[in-house]
C-alpha cells in the first residue's frame, strides 16, 4: 500500500494525540526545499511551506548551518535582560520598514502578538472597544478569538467587540461605502481603542484589500484617536514581494503584527509600534518567557540577510506574477477553477463545481486525492471553496508549472465525474 506505514503509525499512536484537527494521512519524517517525504518514501510537493512558515524551504542548508552556531552562543535570557543580538536586529528591522519608525518587541506566536497589540492599543488610548472584520483571522487565544471571524467562536464573549463586513474585491470595482460608513459610525459613537485587519484576508477567502479602502480606514482611525493594527502574520517578511504587505499599498499602520515566515519555521513573532504612540506614553509592563530572545533575534537576522543576499523579494514578485498568470490560464482553460487572486506568493483561486453550494466535503476529498494520488499538498479556506498557495520563496517556475499541471489533471480525473 502507498501509505501503509503512515496508516499503521497513526493507528499505533492515536491514543496519545489530542484530536483537535483532522490529520492528513501521510506521516512526514523530513523535508527538503519545496518537498516533504513521508515514512512510506513518498515525495510530496508542499505548497503550504509548512504552515506558511518555511519561507526558505525545508532544511535550507545555509539556515541549518547557521542554526548549529546559535546553540554555541546564547539562546535565552531573563525577560528583563537585553542582548547584543536583540539590539542589532531591532535596528536592522527598522531599516527594512522605515515608514513605521517603530519600536519593536519579539514574542513567540502570532496569537500572542495579536494579544499584545490589542492590549497596547487599549493602554495607549485608554479605551476598550475593538473593531475587526467579519472573516478576519487573528488567532484562537481569547482576545484574538474575539476578533477572529467576528468572535463567533469566542467563549466567554469579550465585551465591546464590534465587527464590520469584510470587503472582498473580486471584481475590481467593489463599493466599500457601507463598511466605511459603519466603521466611521462605530469609531465616532463608541470608545474604540483599535481597528484590526489583514491586508490580505487569508483564512476568510484570500481577499486583497485595496489601497483606497485602507486609506479611508486610516483616516477614520486618526480622526477618532483609534489605533490601526495590521495583522501581517502571513503577509509579512517578504510574502507579497515587499518586506511587509503595507509597503505594497503605501498605507502604513500604527501597529503591525507579524509571525509565521518571520521565524523561518520557528515560533517567533513581532509587534511594531509607531514611535509617536510610544514616546510620552506611560510604559506598559509586559512579561513573556520568550520575549526578545537572542535566539529569535539571530533567526530573524539571518532571514533578513538571506533574503537580501539571494534577492528573494524580487524572486517572490516575479515568480508570484508567473504563478498568478498560470492560475489565470488554468481558469481560462478549466471551468473548475475561477477568480485567481492574491499578491506575490500569497495566491488563491476558487473551486467552481456545478450544483455545489457547500464545498467542505468535496474540497476535502479533492485535496486528499491531490495528496494521495499526485503527491501535492495544498490547503483550502473559505469553507473549502478557495484553494490557497503560500509556498517557499525559492519555488521555481518549473515547480509552479508542475503544480498547475497537477491541478488541471486531478480536476479532470476527480471533479468532472462528480458534478
């Protein structure tokens, strides 16, 4: 059997794993570049880059070499102690995002960073209200869950949390007047501390927010002493072809959160706060076990230098454009794929199957078919309807061609007979 060892391993260990998600069948044991290998010897192309975190590919040899030196330096200190590594990388970070003129803190996960950003916004403004967008995703700790998908899964409910419909911008001429009107009313009529949004709404359906919309949101925030937070956990650190997503639209937030690719596969996140909101504000006391770790600083420092030395921002921009064009060709030639969209190497397209309104089951079956029969690993969002692609920044055009070919082939084998 193609996956016999994986199936047996999962069966033997099922009693020890907390079942918080449906696990895919292959049990992986190693990765290299754009590929992962399971215990049955199958070579699988990973279009997720792990969980969108391995931006330099799996087992990048230069990163592996650098990691061996970290343990010979210093990896952890007390929360109140700074190191030369942290000081150096903070200055370097501001060099790649000068528009923010930021003061930064390194943390661990994206959810932790979102929690910090919400807390700091309330500290700055001395207000409690938070506004998020209907299908935004920001994490599953309580505060983050309250601003994820309008807080529908948050228990207990956090008071003074408000939600606005997410603009989807699928046809290029969407009318944002209603979300903007509601935001203006919320900010003027309530004690709102912050507005949090994603420049590209990933989990909610891969919707790219336009410059015009973001400009209007920022104006409303500044008119009402409201902090504008961008959640750049996915769009940050080169994913869009710029260091950070806000640089693609030239609309700078007051606070930015980033994680995932920022840590090159390790749990590292960051919150950046515009200095004008820090200077003169009473200090906020914050303690976290992995706050401003030298280990984190050295990983991020390596990532910045590697991206620069290997011209990866240009690679992301060019190969992202190529990937988008190939998805557009797929859309033109195969009626099961529609609405390609995205920026850089953060792309998506919709499945389109006649007679299907709920895509959860058929999308899961299709992606399992891709994985088990064609060794292609991808994820879906938006209730299964939207396939999303966030691969390694070093993916090649040949690998992109292979992905699109397999999508086309698999749809003809699988979807056409299941209309």
